[in-house]
C-alpha cells in the first residue's frame, strides 16, 4: 500500500516520503522553472533586449536568484546523492549561451538528472517578440542536443522506479501520449510522471488565486464550465481530459511532478486516491521538494 507523508522541512526544501514498495530507498530533488537568462553577441539585438528585461523580472522585481538557486540545487543533489528531477523551463529562451550554460552546469555538477520540457525550452524571445519560422526551426533543432533524454516522450528506470516524462507544455496532452504511457505501464514498475503544466486540482487553483493573486490560469485539464469567480481559464480538449482520466486510473502511477506556476512555495494535492501531484514553486525563489521513495 502506498502512502505519502509530509515531514519536517529543511531550510532549503520541503520534504515528503512516497512509499511504493522499493527494497532500497531512492532520494530525489524535484525543482522547476530555473529560467536561465544568458545572452551574448551571437544573439540579435531583440533577443539581447528580451534578456535584459527578463533579468529585471526574474532577478530584481521577484527577488529571484535563478543561477544561484540552480547551483544550490545541483550542489545539494551532488552532496546528498540525490537524483535531480527538473520539470521544465530550465532555460528562459533559446540562445547558444543559455544552452552552453545549462550543459556546462549539469556537466560540472555531475549529478544524475532527468528533465522534461517546459513552454520556454523552445521559445526564442520568451513570448515577448515575434519569431520567424527559421528561428523556431533552429530552436527545435538545437535545444534537444544538450539533453540526455528526448523532450517529447522519455523514460528512464532508476532504482526500481520508472521515471517518465511527457511534454504537455502546450497545455494539452497529445494523442501519442496514450501509446507511450501504456507501453511504459506494461513494464510493470512503479512510475513517476514528470510534466511541466500541472493538472488542475481545486487546491492548486485556490493557492494560485488566493495566495499568488493569479487571475489568468494556465493549468492542464481544467474542467469545463468551472465557475469563473473573476478568473480566466485556459481551454482544454477531449484528448487531454481523456488522458488525465487514464492517468488517474493507473495503479502503477505513484506520483505526478509539475512546475510552471511560479508560486512562492510548493503545493501538494491528490489527483486521485493514492496519486499525489507535487507542484514545485519557482526555482528562482529557491523552491524544491526532496522526495524520499521507499
């Protein structure tokens, strides 16, 4: 029988336990939304200007320290022998300098890392400037080269757990998700799913609305006809709703990890009985969760 028990938080990260029947304990650090912001002379002036604006948004206005906190996470994982799980937006926009920084930092840290894609992984200007088809094609071609795993669908078995990642950074789950997920479930191992955009729960919506003062929600699989209460909700589709029902019905799926919401703290809710969703707060705030799996 699986259970998850919140325990005392460390100064850096909250800690939870997840019991799935492993013979040996596996410890992970879940972070998200680092938003690296490196740009140099290889970029056009528009991208450089975006980088400067984003530094203001992420480092000064938000009192964020994206590089510092990412280094903290890498060092913490290294020193404590943790698997690092990152649920997207490692980079804020595609640039050679951002890719080099991400690749070099991961290489120098020497930690075992499993990542999924976020909505910023392929953007050239963080949504703040028009992109040409050629720029979009270049980002789609170059960004995956620095990652050890595919960014659309990936899986890796570590310590008896099947970690899987599906790119839902568009806000939707693609039709291909069913075949991929069913094939992974057929392995018969406990699974943990990494996605970028959290699946809707009343808890995560209430946290964003009441604590973060968000009124324009980008969550996955928001129910149709949800009362607005002065809020706007991203649309969903039948495939996404059907796939979320598939996730909730799979007994081998033990947890869902997500990010994207940029909250000042982590959030945990149940998607279904014995199926928690752990949503990491903004990585540039230093948010993260240590997950002790046994």
